[in-house]
């Protein structure tokens, strides 16, 4: 559920005042992650690597209160649940957006991921969940990327993560991921906490 809240009654009061009207309010951080164990688990369990990465993103974000906030149109909203957006190649040769509801149950998330992405690809229509706080993602797997920066217009204010094809080394596999966020939503401290917890989750995957 989505609810408008008073920014002055939250920990984001000062940041909201400073950054809500900024012409360039977005911040991008880039980090290279060790995804060796996640890739091995993907192959061992027969699960899609991209799905597993999206689930890890949702899991870590669900533990950070600021991820449930969204600054938009001069207002601040709080949501009671999260979703992860993926971009799907559709049957018309274009792309469709698909919002996957986050579930702490990996198997449930995997089922929803497969069902909804297949539906979006087949119907060539976006599947949107307006009642969930959506974390955007984009997997540009056609090449390896060192860095990617999304549009800084402030039109799309949700957190957005982008990655390319993972890179193989002698004894490990790495993936560079960019995180873009609206400064009114959270600061570098929360962004760094998210990135650190995400790496810990990826490195301790069983």
C-alpha cells in the first residue's frame, strides 16, 4: 500500500528540503561484486542467475527503511512492500517493464519472476505494481561494463541498479553494478550500507 507522509516528520526532512527541487537530484555509486558463489548456486540449483541477483537486491533492500520511501512530484510516499522491476525483451522486438513482487521466499519469487516475465514478453505489455515500492534493474548482458549512468532527469526517482555481463577471472567471477538513487530518499550512508550488505549476501550464498 502507498501512503503520502509528511517529510518533516521523518528522518529525511532536511534532505527532502535540500534535494527535492534540485535539477539533478540523482546520485550514482558503482561497485564491483564477487558473484562466484551466486553463479555456482544458479547452475547447481537450475535457477536463473538474473532472478537470483534480483532476489538478493530485494532481500537486502527490505532490511533498510529508506528503501520503502519514494520522493515524487514534490511529495514523499511510504510503501509497505517492495517489488523489483526487470526489463524484458518482448515478442515485437522491443522491451517491456515487469514488476516482480519481492517475497522472502526464494521459490515464490522465482515462480513470480518466471510467470510475469513470460507474460510481459508474450503480451508485449508492461506489468506494473503501483502499490509497491519498485526497485528498478536493467541487465545489459550483451557486453561487459565498467560503469553505467542512467538519466538524471528526476522523472524516474526510484532506486535503479544496472549491470552488464559478469566477468570471469581465474578463481572468481565478478559483476560491476551501478546504483542510482534520489538524494531525498537516502544519503550515501544508506547507499553504502546497501552495497556492503549486498556483497555480504552474495559472498555467503550457499
